[in-house]
């Protein structure tokens, strides 16, 4: 360590095999990380919300489907899911579809990473949505139905507006986690931030500078996600209706 030669200007040096500079590689990797994470987050939020709702409906078969989804996608490691989607699925579907997945699907690594992350994260969000709905006083749904609302209307106008406010803190953790989990996509060939960090390290052997900067970038992404969700939480808070309040 004492003999290590620090060189923080390494990022501005040209890549030996081309005209680009290393900081351009990092920026490109950062862009793929942000795009993968945000798109997967949007899909996961929609899917997780729907599955979380059906797990609390009176229809037992529908709730069972939601439970099966959560148990499968929450308990299989993300890296295994990503391998299954990328390497195994094309051989399980009809040949025409398999050929499209292997040869013609646009941005196959990016698309697979987004789908894998979205399905994995949706299972976790569904669990939080269910917890938020079950934390509501039973009288709220009963009162909504007594007023003549249907079950979908009761969820839309009475239950979800409160439950979603209550689960913003755990959703904040999920949003921060999805940026970190996106690094698994390097295993299927997506050149996101971790992948390009390793690539630069193999070219330059300036490990400390490169991984330090990558760590700072991940920390900044997590901090921005945290502040965004804190702003949304402050914006949507109902006075006197925090978690644990309003229960009779």
C-alpha cells in the first residue's frame, strides 16, 4: 500500500484501445445504471401495487395467485432470476419466440435487466402494499362499503390513499436498493456502472481511485433517491393521519 502510486487524473487519460477517455466510460455506465434502475422501479411500482392489492381482496383464489408470485420472486436470488430470464427462457418458449429473444430483441441485456429487477422488486413492494392495507382499521373498508362504494372504489378512494402514504419509508429503501441491485446486471453483459468500473480497473490497475469514485457515485444515487422520497412524503402527509393514528 505504501508503494501505491495514486493517480486521480487517470479518469482523464485516453483509453489505450480507442480515442475515448475513462471518465466517458464511467458516465456511460452511470447512465445505464440510472436508466435500468428507474425503468425497473416504475414497472415494479405498478406491478407491486396490483399484486399487493389482490392479496388483500376477499377473492381467495386471486389472493392465492398474489401469494404465489411473491413467494417465488422474493425467495429466488436476483442473480439466478437474471440468468433464467436471459439464458434459459429463450430455450423454453416456442422456437420463433426464442429466436426473437436471442437475436432480434432490442437491447437484450438492458431489457432483461429491467424485467428481472422489476419482477424481483415488485414482490417486495407487494409485501409492503399488503402490510399497509392490513394496517388500516377494518372500519374504513366497512364504512366505504356501507356508503355504497364497490370494492374497487373503496380501494381507489378510501384505502389506498392512506396505505400508500404509510408505506413511503419502506418504499424509500426499495428505491435505494434498486440502484444497488442493478449492479447484478453485469453478469449478463450490461455495461452499467460496476461493469465499467471493473473494466477500467483491468485497463489501468488504479483500483483505489476507480472503486472509490464508483462508491461515491452509488452513494450519491442513493442519497438523491432518499431525498426525493422524503420530499414526496412531506408533500403527501396528512396532518394527524400518520401511521398508527386514526385507528379506533
